[in-house]
């Protein structure tokens, strides 16, 4: 089996132990992964703190930091195919998706390479005549980053890029489920020439790694992507070091289709929004809210497309839906589907767990009109679509907002006025109009409510990794007055 190592203080090294990583397509071990525990976490954080204050990184200009990020971008682009194959092998995400996504990830590093020397301070029009006051933007400090198994290279790029542009150092914990692509990515960081300790990449389990990292007293900021329950633990841990947090926590995103929409376009976008990445996407359009007059027609069209999807080996370029990342995720999806059917949801297609090896689950559609189905409330993180119909625009808004999440949403209509009204009314951090799942390094991304806080992408992300320092300069030559002499 292939073996991987941790990357701490510029050195590749083994962990306290090793564990097997399972191939989601077969359920069989394919690689040995290093397990970081508290000792390795402590060494990684201490290395990051030394690099922040004492090493060559601390003396680099912003332009030099940008040049290193640019070199890293070139290396990611050159190694995209190799990284894509690793991500597919270790997480089950199909190769046609990992290939295109990782090639695009290089653009995030290029974007933040360009922003590194565009982080500006400001001069304040202070109300005191003999003072100059200005603000500096400085790196927030050592950043702990925790990412889940899905799209690890993308979800780490939207954190690593802005953090390094801001001058921070970091310790990144890759998910124990499928850490191979990030452990391999560490080789590119090393090759790019980042000084030791600037970027540290580890993996491991629970309290011995994740909790130890997020509560470490030298961590100043925690950037986390995952579920709300894990995020609650992160927030509690961060109370120990009073670290600031940015949280991206997934969603239960509404996909609203009006009768006047281009229904073929909407159907294609809905298929991409829920069945791409086998539904393992934080922005999955998992709640279809469709106007009643076209519901049957639209549902028939969706069912035809869902049943034509090619399920197979994630390494086959012809495959359109691969396995879920883990067996427990497959169990979770199946339990929720069965609970929803038991609650009265009508199974339109799919919903039958296949026999044989691998963590496969078929594209599934549940008609939830007239029932209180768990599938309308709980995040599956799998290829399951729940459907409700509406008759008025107000009802569509009400249904769209019937969730404690608020990450993404989609609206399909050809009525421009209605589109603007929906943008204003829907409570979500992202609203796509007549499109879905579009992303760019230039555009901020993040949510409301249980979908977290903070933004990734754009200049807004860089600001999350800085803190403001206020500088006062007395311009008068007059001596400072004796404070004990009354005037």
C-alpha cells in the first residue's frame, strides 16, 4: 500500500501511529496515513509561531509572499492530474470533477498571489491638530485550518491563499477520511520554497488532533469547514485561546423554479446542483421548490435525467456519480431516505441501497408535498433531492426560508423584477439566478445561520486573516505636558 507522511516545520515525517485509508469504490484499504496526536500538533503550531515571528517569512515583503504563492499556483496546475487521481482514489469523487476542479484551484492561488501586496492601511482624519493617526493591516497570527473530505484541495485553497497573502502562518488538518491529496500537496508547498513552519499539514482524529489544534494557546484564528455539530466543538475549543473563527458549515439550499423559467436549463442545473459530487457538496441544491403548474412536467424531466445518470468507478471518465466517501455516510443517507418515506414522502426514483462493494447510493428524488419529511430539514450530504410545490411568490419565499441554514440558493425565472425580489427575500449568503454552483476566487462565499459566518474568496477573505493596528504620531515639537500640573 502507498504510504504518506505529515509535513511539519518543513520536514516530512511519520506520526505517532498510522491508519489505513479505505477506497470508497471498493471498501478496501489502499494506503497508510500518518496519525498526528497532541505531540505532533504542538510541534506544528510551535513551528508556525516561530516562522511567523522569527524566520525568513517574517522578513519577507508582501510582494515576495505573492511570488511564492504564484509559484505554488504553477505547481498545482502542473500536478493537477496527479492530485485529481489521488483525491478520486481516496474520497470517491469522480475523476471528471476532480480534474476540472483542481485545475481551477490554481487560479485561487494566483488570485491571492496578486492580492498579497494590495492589502492597504489608511490615514484617519483625526480630530486632534497635532496628531497623525493611521491604520496598519497585520497578519492575525497562527491559523488552524480544518477541512472535511469533500473537495479538500479546493476547500483548503480558499483558506491557505488569503492567509498566506495576509502574512499568516498555518497548520492545516486534513480530514482523516481521504487525506491523501493534501498530504501530497505538501510536497508542492515544499518545492515552491515556503520557509519551514509557514505551512504545516497534518491529519488525525478527534481530541488527539482536531481538538488539540483548535484549542492550542498559540492559535489566533480557526478556519473550519464542516457540519454544525463539529463546529460547536470548535467554538468551544476556541474559547480556551479566545481565537477568532470563520465557519463554513454547509446548508439545505433551496432551488426555486418558477413556471416561466427555461425548464430544460433549470433541470440541468438542478441535476448538477444535487447529483454532482454525489451530493457531497456544501451548496447542494437539495430542496427543489417548484411552481405547482409545472411540477409534474418538471419532475418527470428530472426523473428521466436522474435515471440516465451513469454510476460507476470514480476513476472512469464516463462515470457521472461515484460512491459516497465513507460507509457511515452511506448509512446516514439511507437512514434519512427510509425515515422520510416512513413519514409519508413519495419515492419518485432511487432510494434503494445497492448490494456489493463500495459506498454507492443511487440518485434519489422524494416528493414531499403535504408531509413533514425529515429530508426537507436535515442535510443528507448525498444524492437525494426533496421536492415541494408552491402557488404564489410569497409561498415560494416562505418555503425557501424554512431552514436554519443559509448558505446558497438558486432561482430560475425569466421575470427580471421577480428575480430581484427573490434576491432580496431569500436568506442565504449566495443567490444564483438562472445558474448554479458557479464559483470564482474573486467572489466572496459564505452563509448565514447554521451555515456559519465569515467569507471565503475575494478580498473579504484576506481581511479575515488580518487585524488592525492603530498608530498615533505626535507631530508637534512641544514636549508632552506634565500630567500633574493643572492648566
